[in-house]
C-alpha cells in the first residue's frame, strides 16, 4: 500500500505538469531553442563544450522552475494545505517532485544533445554523453536547493520573475552562454564565485576527457550546504506562519 502511494503521487505530479504547457514547453524546449540560435554550428571541441554548456543550462532551469515556482504556487493552494495536514503525505510528494524533476531534466538535456547532433558536429561518444547527462543531474543539486529556498521565500506572483532574475544572469555569469575567456574582465573574475561556473567546469571536463576539477566539486558542495540552510530556514518560517 505504501508503494502505491508513491506511484499515485508520481502519476499525479506528472499529469499535473504535463497539463501545464506554460511550464514544460519553455522548460524543456527553451534551452534547445537558445542553443539553436546562439550555440549551434562549429565542430570538434568547440561544439562539445557548447553542447555541455546548454545541457547544464537546461537542467538548472528545471531545478529552478520545478521546485521554486511550483512550491511558491502550491503554498497558496487549498489542496496543498490539506495535503500537508495528512499523515505520511510529505514522503510521496517529495519523491514525486524529485522523479518529475529528473524526467524533465533528462528531456531538456536530451533535446539539447539531439539539437547539437543535428546542428553541429560534436566529437563526443555515446559514453561521454551518458556521463554528461548523469553529471548534469548531480550538479543540479545546489540549484534545486536554491529553487526550494526561492519557493519558500517568494510569493506566487513574484516567483517566476525572481526565478528568471536569478537564473538568466547566473547562466551568463557562469559562462554557459559564452566561454568564460570571452567574458568581460570583471565579469570573468566574478564568474569564479558562481555555482554555474563550477557546474560548467565539471561538464566541460567530461566532454573534454579530463578529470573532474576537485575545486569545482568543493564549491558546489559549499553552495549546496548554504542553499540547503536557506531552504530549511524558509520552510520552517512558512510552517510557523501557517501552522503554528
């Protein structure tokens, strides 16, 4: 019976999201559209690196909007208040959120890879592509926690705007839209202190056949801890305000 609860929760979450084209169309298709306009063309290592950049960009977008915007909107719904009052409802709901986020992340990343294969001439093999997809899910952890924090610290009306104000500049600062060495001097220095830059460094190392930079792993762990604390603080604040 317990497993059935998780299955039903996952089915409900996926059906709800697929019935919202305003969510999944831009989340899944926007990264490959941007890649087609600004990242396509070229061949060899250049094509590999641009493909990896937009894969990370797509996965990060799912982390922000799947958790940040949806949590902010769910907090104001009567159904969410009722669900949170039920015993044992938190587990299936959290698992369903994670599963749907993984699925949409893989869809967004897969569309970018397909777009790269059609519009560019990358040299990566299928094994590297699979590793890239797995790594992109791993580097999405701090952004998922930041999305959760955003969901608890913003209102439903402001969540989308705030998410874009964080997501888009962070992608630019991290060198996901253009190589870090082409960023202006001050921006390039600031880039070293952004989670997107370190997520990109890890993805670039995969397609470049290099070892994963340990410093970027430590940076992302640090960001995960910080964003996790911010998310937990926001959750406790919301719990006290609504149910204390």
